[in-house]
C-alpha cells in the first residue's frame, strides 16, 4: 500500500502468508452498516484467486456465500484449485477471521475463444449520466461514497414511499477514477441496495446471503470502458417468508453486457 | 433401492460411508450425452447435504460447479457445514470419483418466517398442459424420458431454424408421478437445453460450468404442487467468446414462483 494507491486496491490488497493463504485487512473507506461492503469482500476473494501463480484465464463465474459478518481488522483468505482443465479452472476460496469461517466462495476462470456472439438482452432506457445529478446514498454508508452514483430510476426511498416495482437503474463509476477491471466489476455488481427497501418504502434489516456473478466480458473489452460510467439495473422476482432474490445487469455505455449477477437476500419486516 | 422406489430417488440415493462422506452411483436412467443429467447431479449434492444429521431448515440457495464429466459408476460425496447461524446454515459439498474432483457445491439452508411477501415477476403466458402434446427430447437423451415435457415456446430446433429469441417455456413434470420436493425442484431447474441450440438452430458442443438455484418456496407450498405440472421458462442474456448465461424460473400452476435458477454455459460454434 503506497500513498499513490487507490482506495479500492487498498481494500482488496492481500499478501501471501504461505502458498494458497493470504492475509488482508478490512478498510474503513469501504465500511457498510455492519462489516465491509459485500462487493469489496467479493472482489477481495476474486483478487486472492487471481494472485495465485497457477491461475489461468479470465474470471467467468464467481459465487460468494456470506456466512457471518466480517469484523473490522485482519482476515485470512485461503484459495485452492479444485480442478484445472484445458480451457477452464475451478477454484475454492474461504475468508476466515480468528479461526471462524466468515465467507466462502467458488470461482471459475477460463480462456476466451472467438465464437458466434450476440447480446440478446437490451439495456434499460437511461438519459446520459451527465444529465443526472449525483446523489448516492445517505452519508452513514461509507462505501457508497467511493462511487459516483446517478440514479435513473429507483433511488433509495428517502421519501418513505413504497414502490410497486423493485427496479433500480443507475449510472455508476469509481469516484476516484480507477479503471474498471474484473475485481472492480465484481464489486459493482453488489452496489444495488436491498430491493425490499424500495418495495416497502423504508430501510429494514436485510443482508446478502449468497451472490453469484457471471462475467460476460473479456479483458480487452473491459479495458475499453476505462473510468467511464457503467449502467446498472437490478430487480427482485419474489419476496417470500424472510428471503428475496435480486438479479442485476451491468452494461457499458456502448451497450456491452459486462456482467449479470444474482443474489439471495435475508430480510425482516 | 427397492422394487417400489422411484427412478429419481434411485438416482440421488447415497449411503453414509463415514460421517460427512456418502457413497452414490450414477444411474443409466438419467444419462445425458456425456455423464449424468446435470440436474440430477445437483439434486444428489443437495440430497447429500439434506441427509446430514446437523442439517437445519430448508434449502435457500444452491451453487453447483461442474468441474469435470462424471463417469458411469460409483462416486463419493463429502458434505461439511462451514457455518451454522441462528437462522441459516452454510454447507460445502464435493463429488469425487477415483480420487478426482468432479463437482463442487455450496448450499445455504435456513428457516422460513412469516414476513411481508410478494411475487413481483409474472409467469409467461401458456395454454394449459392438457392442451399441448408431450414431445420432449430426441430418443438419445435418456434423462429427458424421465419427464413429461410440453413445450409452449422454444422446443428443440429439430427443424434446424435459428431463432431470434432464446426463450423456451414448457410445462414439465416427473413422468413417473413423483411428488415435487426440493431435490426434484433442483433437478427441474436444469431441464432447459443450452440456449445456443435455439439461437443457432442446431446442436453444438455445450455444457454447464456453474449452476445457481434460489428456492423461493417452502416445504408446505411445495407439497401443494404434488405431481402436477410446473411451468418453466429460460432465456439467455449474452453469448460471448465461448460462453453464455441462461436464467430460468419455475412456476407452479397456481402462480407461485418456486425457484429461479441461473447458469453459465460453455459452447463451441
């Protein structure tokens, strides 16, 4: 960590303690209500796999299971390859703190080849980010200040009005101009606050249990996004007896679907 | 396994070899082109967790990573709890064959509580299953004969015509009248053939890499489905350089969203 380093890189930084075991530390700049922003935890686990010398290819799929809140302080990440195939590789990772399992993860990496390609989904309609005021989250949510957020639809329900549709669409980019890469994209997929807030018109206890992200892009395409805004959209399908899902898409401004992401969320109320 | 047992229960059966390690066997009735139907592998892993004496609650989320093809014959499943909380439990499971990792999985189980509930998604339009001829898959796909399938839209492209939309919607139920439970629902979430077939109008090499299912239902609601048809729908969002995603929903006839499921698929062509 140097004076010139970026807050996001600081937050996901880890040094190898022994082969397959890394040591990291929570970062106050990325704090959520309880523990760190889930997106930065997902990114830290993906980064830990990426740092492994035998890692091959780009991330294709990442699943992170949030087993228990991460406390402020140091943590250990273990990463081991479960299987290496000719074109892909399956990884398992785990974040422990004081000997307790806090987060588990699996990641698939693979090589890209030129094939028939098509984007069937369409991005949601949105005015350009330059025409929308940055609003973000209330001041108490520290991690949200790391992003420049411009809501197209479904901002936080600060007016306490319940909405019939759980959709949020926003332009978002790193507030400190860090160029987009796979780890930053993994974090971005979790910027959508719990959909139950919007439907109920209020904040309520809620937390992600499991998060899965599919990376639909490759390194060259990601590089072309640079520090520009991306367009994120998320919605829920069913709220039932203490749990709901939300599905998100992250689009480049030029219309490339960079990632799709899904999560299961616990809620009360 | 008795003469009266059901083909699905035979396929997911496992006996405990030692605490946390179970022994199972592939079943020819559920064979796919290469190895078993992925849905039955997902169900076998979920079932292995379900059999653990310390398991608590209903399945909420399941992720299965298909690391390598499973050969015909015996396999071992290990299941261990990573974390038990007051209302949920995180499990890790792995399927090995001859000392090689074939499949890894994570599962979250939890208790249901009465909360505000709402189904925001809507089922696709469909005529009743009684008005649609059962067609299913070509004869070579053994596992597909275990289901009664009635396609509303997007049947297998046997006419070799590429379609502009990757959506398949079908009514499906167990052909041998096994009532629906969580394991059967986990398997059903994988009945959708690779979306690239429909877009390209042809069969091509493709295989699921990672599959995540969210169970939006509870045991009582599932029981009420019994042996009736459920309505499944699936579509892709992006096909890019060797990979695509597909997202599916499974609905009860009475309009309950039982599960949503997502997968990343490898393809050639």
